[in-house]
């Protein structure tokens, strides 16, 4: 007589499945919350950095009655900026109120380093904590990580008098100030530097300004100290009104904060 043994079929109960689903939900919730916290921290970092430089800018103006970088008596009145302390280089601007950049065609040679000297002046005066900025006296030249502050994404920041901001720009003009009064929107402005995701800049813009990349004091900028310039085609959406690209964020964007 053939005998058969009964085997109990193994499986998950509804209670066990429910517990697993709850655990998965908690893990996913924790991951999403963690990503949200990281994004918020990065937004705060960019916004705080902009506010810190802006506060230093106005504090410098209040003390010295001059614009940092453009200050014509920096070498004689700011401690540590005498030529002997800066590789024999005087770091005095022209005193006309504008922070010129070395790529400009019009400014006299004495004004071509004002963009990097702006951070040097504020740092030496104690208004800004920026170790690389203290090298600007000896190096001068174009903004770089060696003489200017960098954002949280390693993009080099810049202070300059130009019109290198606005949603329709694809690159900063080669001659930013040569036409003087004929060029619109010229202003001393602080550029965040590149490499910032567009969705991060959207949050920063909402925090600091009107949330619009083409209006207000905080706008899109194609400026970059590197070879790859931020493009409005990827950083923004729409064709007027423009919006920051939140849905498919570009990782190489930047903005300018006008004073």
C-alpha cells in the first residue's frame, strides 16, 4: 500500500505582508525626507552665502564710503593691503563706483582687477571670511578658486559691474562696459557662479526675490569662470514669462544678485 505524506505549503500571511509593506514605506519616507533635508540645506547655503557677501558689501561701503574692489585708497587704509604684503602689487581701484572686470574692453588697465580685488578688500577689512580671496593681491587676473570664493557646487563667484544677467542671455558679452550709457541694465552684481542645479536656484530665487529668473534683483546668469557656460535653454523653461527648470533640472546653472 502506497503511503503519501502531506506537506504544508509555505507562504506569507496577510499580516506579514502588511508588516513588510509598512517597513518599505518607512524606508522610502526616510529616503525622501533625507533628500528634502539635503536640498533645503543646499538652498540655505547658497542663500546665506549671497546674503553674507551682500552684507559685507554694504558694511564696507558704510565704513570706507567706497565700493569694494573699486576703492582707490585700499593699499593705504586697509590693514595688510600695502604693496609689500601683496607681492609688490597695489590693489587700488579707480574710485568711480563701478567694479570692472579684466575682460572689459573699455576700462583703463588700473581697473582690470577690481572684480577679484572686491573680495580681497572685504576679506582684508574683516567683513568676509575667505582665505582664497587674500591671494588676489598677488595673482589678480580672472576670478578663479585661487582668488575668489566658490559656491557649494564649486562654481567660482564674481562681483562685477556688467549686464551679464537675464533670461535671454546665452553668454556674457565680451565688452560689458565699453558702450557705457548705451547698454541697459548695467549694475554692480554678485554672481553665484555656475554648477548649481536649476531647481536649487528656483528655491533660492523664491527665498531672496520674486522667484522669476528674468526680473527682480536675483536673475539667471550665464557667467562661469570655467569653459562650460550655463544656458537658458536648459536652466529655464518657457519663452516669456520664463521659469526656472524644476522638472528636469540642469546641473550647470547660475544667477546674479544685483545691488
